[in-house]
């Protein structure tokens, strides 16, 4: 895991004993239970609540204070989209490690993105890093994002052509001439 540290420690994210507050919401019950056991065994972390993805907004809003939310991709994006829950820092733990889903989550404000194959210690380290104001990304995901940023983007006309090709039935021919718009052969 690559860790980028920035920002300062937010004291409202710890309880009176100095433990980091953690909210868990994952659509897979087994993963959610495993996260609860693994993170609950850490003496520096305190589980505030474990909830189903459908109730993550209510659980985050009802919590007495903020902390780090460990979620699946959809729950994380739901939490990041809610203004009332903006004080929660989100770590997404998911099966997807492609550049688009990771980048979408990071652009929406996720502080971390780890695949399900991450070990318990890595998830614990990510929670601590995010709590301290840092960012935690899986190396494979980070590499994919870096490659996509460094790659040339698709030009406007290229995107238009790709969109037209995708909107046509698979057996339809699409040609592009010097005229504006596509040319469709007569049958």
C-alpha cells in the first residue's frame, strides 16, 4: 500500500479514550462481519456501528461523532454524496480494482481504496492513515490511475465516433466520411 500523508489529526474522530471511531457498511455480510472482528480486535479502534448499505446514511448521521467509514463501493459513494455525512472519511474495500471505479471514488472524496484481497493489517493501517489525514491506495490501483492520467485523452471527434459506433446494432456498418455525421449504407 502506498500512503500519502497530509492534513492534521481530527480530534472529534476519536472517543474519550483516544480510539479511532469506525463505521462498517458492506453489502457482503461475511465481509462486513470479518471487518468487524478484525478491526474490533485492534486496541486503537472502536467500532461505532456495523450497518447494512441501505442504512449507512442514517447510521452515519446518528453517530455521536465522525470517524472512518469502511465501506463497499456503492455505500462509500452514497456516504460521500450525502452532505450530512461529509465529516466521515471513507475507506472503500471492494472487489473492483479497475481504474475507473477507483478514480470515481477518489474524485468523490474517498480517502482510501483497497481490494478485498488486502490483509487485515493493511486495512488497519489504512484506517489509521486516513484518520490522520492521509490517503491509502492499493499499489495496483495507484499504478492504473497514474497510467490513465499520463495517457493522452480521447479527442472530441474520436469520442463522437466511438459513441456512434456503440449506439448502432452490432451488425450495422458505420462509416465516417468528410461530411458531418455518420454515413449509413443502404440495404
